[in-house]
C-alpha cells in the first residue's frame, strides 16, 4: 500500500534537477519526564543515521466563486470527473501555457494578463502535465481544482503604520500588507486587544504579530514579550527572521537620513533583544538572557511551564519580567486542543495571575491558527480573553489540483501488474522534478514508507535518488533532527516522508506537491497539509491516497464530501479537575493562592474549594509541586544510551516482547521488557525482515456511578434512533492489557508467527475517562443474532467502524477515541443476554470527545450504515 505512493508523487526530483529542498520541523517536543519507556540498542549504543519563478496559473481550469474573486476564505472549485478533460477556453489559453513570466514581483500580474516574454517550461507546467497524465487512471476517483485567490490589501478605518515601522518593513523586503494583516495589527496596536488570526497556510500570519511586537518592544526598553511555538525547530527558524527587524532598524538609524521621533523609534527597535529558550538552550545562554534582560523570548509551552514560571521563585525571571510582560504570542494555537490544550490553558492562567501578583496588568494574547470552526471560542478558553477574530484572508494563492486516489485492492491483477512496482506512466513526479512532502497518518509508517520508496528507486536503477529521500518524525534526538534540517536546507533531501506535525512550522520553500497517505481525519488538517505546497503562487498538487480504513472508504464513495466538509471545532476543557488540581499546586508554588479571589480564574470553584480543604488538612506541610506535570510525553533518565523515547501512556501497546521496531531505515527486534525500569532491550533485526507486528489487546470498561466527592457526576441518558436505543454518557474506568502479539508479512499480510503472554498480560493503561455506551436491542440479541460468535464479530465490527468515523464529527485523531464491547450475561450466567458497546476517550480523565460523539450519535450511526451498505465486500473488510 505504501509503495503505491510512487504513483501518487512521493518520488523526489532527479539529482541533476533538484532545487534547494524544504526545511522542516520535528514532530513533537523534547522535554523531560519520569515515566516514558526507553528503547535501548545492543550494548547500549545510540543509533544514528547515517528555482526559478513559476508561471501565473491559467484561469481556464477553474471559475472563481464570488467569495474567492474578492479574496474570501472559501476557495472556488470545479469538479472534474475521472477521465474527463477540463475546458481550456480555446487557443488563447493554450498560448498562455507556452509562456513563462519573469520572476514574480511583489505585485503579481492578474491571471487574465498574458506574460510578456517566453521561457522554458516551468514547474507549474510540470504539475499540470502530471495531473493530465493521471486522468485516465482508474485509481483516480476525483479531481478538484481550487481556484487561485486574489490579494486584498484594504485595511480597517484609521489604519496607518508609523513612519519608523514602515521603513523597517521596507528594509526587510515587505512592501505591502494584506487586509488580514492590517486588521490584526490595528486591533493589537490601536485597540490593545487580544487577537486571533485564523487564515490558511502561508498567508503571512507571522507578520501580523511581528509588527505589534516591534512597536511595543521598541517603545519601552522595559517591555517584555513571549512567543510560543509548538516545535523547537520552528522557534529556531523564526529567530533569524525576528532578528532581521532590529538589524534593519539599526542600519536605518545609523544612515543619518532620519531625525526626531522617527529616529528615536528606529533606535528603540534597534535595541530589541531576541533569544530562544527551550530544553536545548545551554546554561551559559540562560545566564545571558537574565543578564541582558532579553525583551523577546521565543520558547514553547513546555519551557514556559517547566522553566519560566518556576523561575520566579528561583530569581531567574524576576518581578520586573512578569510586571512588564505585555504580549504573549501563541503560534499555531489550533494545536492547543484536547488534553494538551487544557494543560496549556491552565499554564496561561498561571501566567496571568503571576503578572498580577507582580503588580502588572497582565499580557494580551495574539494567536494564529489554521482554519477551524471556533477560533475565537478556543482562544477565549485558552487565555480568558475575548479576542478580535480575523478570519477573512487577503493573501493571494495559486491554483491547486486535489486528487483522490484509490489504490487497487491487494492481490488484484492491477496491483500485481505493476501499479505499485513501476513509477507512473512517463509523467511521474521524479521525471517532472516535482518536490513534495509525503504525510503519513501514523509515526510507524514514516520508516516503512521511506524504505519502500527507496527500494523501488533501487529496482528502477535510480540509486542516485535514494539519498534524496528521508523520513522525519518525533522521537529522533536533537542531533539527528539538526542533521536532517541541514540536509534539507542544502537541498540534499527532496522527498520527505513525515507525520502530521509538518502541516505547521517553518517555511518549507517552494514545494510543488503534497501526498497524503490516508485521508486526513479533519478538514483543518487536510487543508493545512495541502497548503504546504504552492507557497509561491504557482500551480501545485495534493494527492490524497486512500487506505483501507472506513473513513477513507466513505470518502471514496462520496468524494465531493471530502472537499466540502466543514472545518471542525477544537475542543479543550481547562476546568477538568484532574488537570486543574496539578496546576493549582504549581500555581501555589509560584505565589500563594487567594482561593476567594482566584477561583474564577481557574474556571472551577469546586476544585479550588477541594484544594483549600486539602491545604487545611496538611497545614504543617508546604504545598508545592515537584514539577512532574508533563504536557507531553517526554524523556527518561535511565543513564543508558537510548534509541528512542516512547510515550508513557499506553507505551506497552507500542513496545512489547517480540515486536519489530522501526527506527529510520533500520529494524530492531525487542527481546526483553522490564516493566519496573520501563526499558526495552532490542537488537538489530535480521531474522524477521519484512514483518509488521501488532499487539493483541483486551479492553475492560466499567461505567462509574455518581461520586460527587471524587468529581464523578451521574451518567446522562437518552433514547436515540428509530429503535429507541438507550444511550448513556458519563465516566468509566478503562483497563487495557496487551495479551499477545501477531507478526504478519508486510506485503501479503500472511501470519508468520504469534505469541501469547502469560495472564493477565502486560498492563498498558488503567485510567478513568469519558465514555459513551449503548446496549444492543434485546430483539436483535434474542431473535436475530442467536449465534454468540456471530454476535461478537458483529458488535466488534460496529464499534471499530464507529471509532474510525468519530473524527468526522469531532476535531481529533482516530487514536484519540477507542472502543470496547462487554457481553451481558443472564442471571444464570449460561447464556448471553445482551451486548454493551463503548466509545471512550483514550486520554486519562477525558477531554470531551465521548460527549461530543454522544451528541452526534445518530448521525454517526447513519454514516456507519452508509459506509457498510456501500462497501462492495461480502462479509467485512478493513474498509468497513
């Protein structure tokens, strides 16, 4: 399946024609924790790994909708059935395609203008030719052309940059601002309001917060600001860009051409100090941050929680810093969702209260986000501030072809006849020199997809391209990430297989295509990932490769729905008692808690009351925190050389005895697992090549009765559907165990070996969370499905299908929700009296996904029924 990526465009350009490759950001954070699991190699050894401008898009492929013509956020589209050819508008359009414009100036020509000069074919022409070559392929289920968007530069009434700011922007190459940038800057500077900018990828959101930072910090040397990025590499990339502004201001101030207030402001901007602060920052650099009183810190939520906030007590960040903290910028705020987002929201509340305790007014927040359904609501939940929401995009964009590709069934003649083994039909991405990112839906696929691409290149005799293909995901150490980033920057890597983390991050350059292995589970993720290509206004391509999953199968049957699905809402729960209790302890360490006046800040007066009672019972003990609250799964201090760090929660489902573990282009066989020290010993795998291993798990779910002292409310119930099925939502205890494993051939899926672990198996997780459950109607159990085996297969199939479809109703990954079945016994215990099906949040304490599914349960069932009824299989398959 993964090897079919070659047909979809994963292959990099040939070595002679590749331009500088894209820079990327790593997947995940690098912070420290106490309960991860370490994978250690044999003898404890660490494993280490070894263009010109584009033509303006012809206007003949798509007719812009009214909103797009004015730069609206809804792109125009023209659906093209497989095998058909779009109307090109006659010979004049064909003539346009034979011309290549000169390098695109800041003010680009309109699509209707004919370029004045001719030039060789451009990458945009390569993309169009490649799309044309795919139309006749039976695997192409749908082609959707996204019309180019025109720029809008109108601003709000009264908007005007001061002369010093305008000069600095001009010095760094910014000659104009788009409408959404002006709106955000105006709200942040004139209105002194919190702002959220929710516009597409590559629309220039970073400039919308760079200008307010430049003005605020340049006005007063005592002013402070923090910019939070989700990834370290993104902070490092932005550091160089931020420093260009003070450097430009210094050149202008020293030129002698300016005087008065303009010169004063230029000198203020030139004096702004900028540094990064994260887990990789050396101690000597941290000392400099304190001594020079750095004004602008680029960091991440983990470092804010682990270092900056407790630094108030250790005098590393004094009262002056918090008193004068004026702005907090949250880049990619849509990633602050679920449990992680709920933690971040409480970190921001601790920032606000610490600023107030230091006699400061507290900061305003400027947030950027992908296009989601509820940007203003999310930011208010995160920051407690009512933001100005800027959602109408003014940046131009080139046209984009979206292709939904359905591979042939495994074992079919089409698959065996070379659709996987060969590289397209002569207009493949490698011949067309089309650079790309390939997104996979699971970390474990990065190495396997990368390996398959290299194997096919080797078989094709293109050894010169193998070194230009690589993988990138979380878990790689800092040195390896820096090595890959350097190779990307120098152009050595042209095709990067990566996880969804790269849907955000540093500028990846002028890529021409993205490939998505598996339909992205949310609309926001799909458009964010697809936006990584075509960032320079040229024609670009996104190929969505369907996998054998229910969600993918549904969209293959309804391709229009894939490209018209609405953006989802990002959900957080800052008042979750389990999360809040930990942060109250952190807040108490930073500065004493005034329960009466600060309960509302933390959104949960009951949790504050419980904390006060606990403090009264332990009044002789200092209520402090050891700062073990992990916002994300982190490192293990074992003293051994580790290959990789694995998330602590449910780690046993990824690392278990007998499993084949992939790291980069190498395989390891896990030989022993020490649950006490949480380490796994492994060796290089040679006997079990081309195997994929899967855990056999058992889930036990028990719904919990109301228990107010423990914060457990009574379950809510209602009747759903024409069968009047009784459904409930509430708290449940989940116990997950790995009871065995199975190894299959990676290509044929033939079972090679199996293993059962001694009872009760490996404990993977034991936690309380949100769950929704319903009972199968008695009529079905007693009269229609009397065979217990058939009943078991049917109910597990229903649960698995519902789990796979939940992301269509809530902004989450399929891994964020799991399912289980419990069979009810008669009073005698001799026969099955019913079946109860569960959907539950995989995050301890839950984050509201199960309640969201509860609200949409009838729609979820209807979509599941449609997926099953439209699947051509006879008795069930991975697609249904």
